[in-house]
């Protein structure tokens, strides 16, 4: 091996410890204790002479020779640690996704079980022999079936729509729509539930310009979701106020309730897919956590915005802004 590191050497008598040759200077002790010792007995028999060699820069020489190896090992180590962290991150993310999917499936089963049981019970009543003599009951059971079926249909549709906008195949169909008529139609579709919950729905539809170029089906679903939430999350008798007003650039629709309210920390989260505020011991309200995620997507794709004001225990107002002219087509 070609070693070109500086070295000190000395020829010394081991018995008297005297140096007789070399460039030993202040390195006498180092040379004597160095690992490189050669007896000079074969050259000079009478004396007990030794040649000692000492490398003062041995450590830094070795390190400098290994520099590239150390750097390579460090890079390899950093690479290994990074890939480990990345793998752990992917595993945790997959675990979270699988937990969310499991929750969703559990929720789906639970959510669909009730309407299926209710409709089959109502249908069972309708096939009873003497039901023809009770027209009011026929109407009641038929309405139950109709209501539960519509709700199931809209939920399935919403799940499919979300899947389609996550795949990028979601499309709007634009038409001139009278927003006030759309709101009134949504309220009519809640007739049964309003009757059941004794909800009071008031409207202040003040917008002078209420005809907008929009997708009637999706906007209906959005208003439906907000009204559904306003009623669902009002444990006593729901009191809802729906208002519209024009601004310079468009129209504002607000849906205000006096329900349980939403704590500030959840104001952003409620628009996330499958997010539901943990209810703790309070009686669980049925739902998937899809409604607001879907609504935000639709409103923003229509060029609008959606936001909320809320105070826990006092109520919540959801506010949608839709532009009247500027519409982002997707
Ligand atoms: N008006 C409201 N008052 C209080 N909490 C609300 C209100 N609207 C929404 N939330 C909270 O935000 C969460 C998300 O609402 P979202 O409408 O997306 O889902 P959901 O109502 O749980 O289910 P669904 O998919 O059937 O709509 C709800 O679970 C609820 O905790
Ligand atoms: Mg909802």
C-alpha cells in the first residue's frame, strides 16, 4: 500500500532509552510506545537497538482515506431512514383509509337497514287483507314507502356523484333556474319529516334577481342537504329560516337553524369527506358525513362559495354565494 502520511522514526537503545538516529524530536515517547517496532539485532548485534516508527497524523490520514466511504455510508443511512419513515407513513395512511372505509361501510349498512326495514314493514301493512277499507292508512303507509325510497335514492345518488367527481367524470347540466322555486320545491319534499318533527320552516326570499344559470339537480341536492342538517341537528322543535338576497355580483342563500351548533374547531372539518362531529354521549343522529363535502364541491364548481357561522347551543347559519353571471364550467 502506498502510504504518504508524515512519519517520525527513531533508532534507540531499549536498555538505556537513548536515541541515536532519526527525526524523533518531541516524539520520543510516541516512537517508543508505537506499534511499529523493529529489532535491529540482525544488523547490529552488540546493542539492544530498535527502530520505532510513529505516524503523528495517523487518525486524520485514515479518516481522509475513508472519507468517500463514510460519505457513501452516511448517504445510504439517510436513504434507509427516509425510506423507512416513508414506508411507515404509507402504512399509517393506508390504515387510516381502511378505518375510514370500514366506518363508511358500517355506516352504510346501518343507514340503509332502517329505511329497508321501515319500507318492508309499511308494505307488509299494505298487503293485509282488510287494508282497502282504511284509505287513510293506505295513504300513510304509501307515503312512508315513498319518503324512505326517495331518501335512499338521494343517498345512493350522492355516493355515486362523489365517486364520479373523485374520478374526474363529474359533469354539470346548465339551465336557467328560478332559485326561489327550487327552494320551495325542496321544502315541499320535506313535508313528511316536517310533520313528524313539528319543524317550523320560514322563508325570506328577498332576492329580486333569482334566476340563475345553474344545474338544477345538484343545486337542489345542496339546498336539501342544508335543510336536512338544519332539521337533523336541532334536537328540540327545529326552527329554520331560509333567506335569499342579492349582492352586486350574485345571490346569497342562507339556511339558519337554532340547533346544537358547531364548535369553532370543526368549522373547516365539516366540509371534509366522511367527517362527522363526534357526538359523545348525545343521541347519535344518522348520517354519512357526505352532505357538506358534496355541497362544497358543487357550489365551488358553480363558481360560488359556502361558509358557516355557528355557536354551540345557539345554532348554525350556512351561507352560500352564487355568482349570477360568472360560472366556472367543468
Ligand atoms: N346545521 C348543523 N348543526 C350542527 N351540526 C351540523 C350541522 N350541519 C352539519 N353539522 C355537523 O357536520 C357534520 C357533517 O355534515 P354532513 O351533512 O356532511 O354529514 P351528515 O349530516 O353527518 O351525513 P349526510 O351524509 O347524511 O349528510 C355532521 O355530522 C354534523 O356533525
Ligand atoms: Mg348532512
